């Protein structure tokens, strides 16, 4: 399974690619913007699946999707998004995307989705496509990395650092650092206020 992952967030690239390689046995090529992705597709493609960050440089909405689809010789191209608005997911599918992946998706679920798309099947999370799915994007979500969103979700559920660390398979000290970063980015005085801000914004 040959995968091209294009995303301008270092943590996203490293986390997803490491899991796809270690647990999925995939060969993953990396790019940080659309032009880099197109160069790799041209020189080393076509890939079984191309994953494109919706917000990365060069994408210009779904224009980048069309370019990647043309370059990848008819093989699957999917969109990654940090906030996963349902309307954008529908537009991506209508434009030819083989799938739409929220960055907040769990690692095993993401791997299953990638395997599904790599063999030519369309994948979109069921809850994202429900009729009552909320199409509103949240500016706060764009400030945060996928891992920070996972930690913030834990805070909103009232979990302690130790519980969040166990659930995400991370060290407790790492969670503390993420909480500190979250408070700074959300301009919150403490973890409780960070959770309140997230809930008021409708993130969780």
C-alpha cells in the first residue's frame, strides 16, 4: 500500500505516517504543500491513495483536489480536515474525492479508512453525513493540532491528565504540556476554563 500524505502540520504528518507504516505496513511519502505533492505524484506515482490537507498551502479549496486527481492517474485522492464541516465533505465527494477524513479520528479508525480507500472504496464518517450534521466551521479548531483537540476533548469530559494520557497512549508529562499550550491558544486561565471555552464554541 503506497500512500502520499500532504499536510503542512509537522505533528499531523509524523503521527499519521508513523502509524500507517508501523501498524498498516504502508509505504508513506510526505509533502508539506500541494506543489510538493504534485511533484511526488508525477515523479513517483500513481499512489494507491493520496491524502491532502484541505487547509494547506496551494490547495485553494477543492481546486487542489482536482489537480491531484488528474495527476494520480485515476487512483484515489482523499481530503483531510481539522474541522470536518459536512458541507465541505459533500463538496469534496461531488468533486471526485474518494473520502473525507477528520483529523480528530482515532488512529485505528483512520487506518481502517485508509485501507478501505486504497482499494477503491469511498469512505466518509457516517455521523459527518447525517442530515443534521452541523455545517458550521469552528475557528477555534483551526488554531489547534489534532492531538490538542483530542486532549481538549478529554478536558471537556472531565478526565484527569493521567486518564487522557492512558487513552491516547502518551506520557502524563506530555499531556501537561498540551494542556499548557491549549490554555495559551484559547486564552484560558486554566484547564476548566479551556473546557468551557470549547463547549461554548460548540467544538464538543
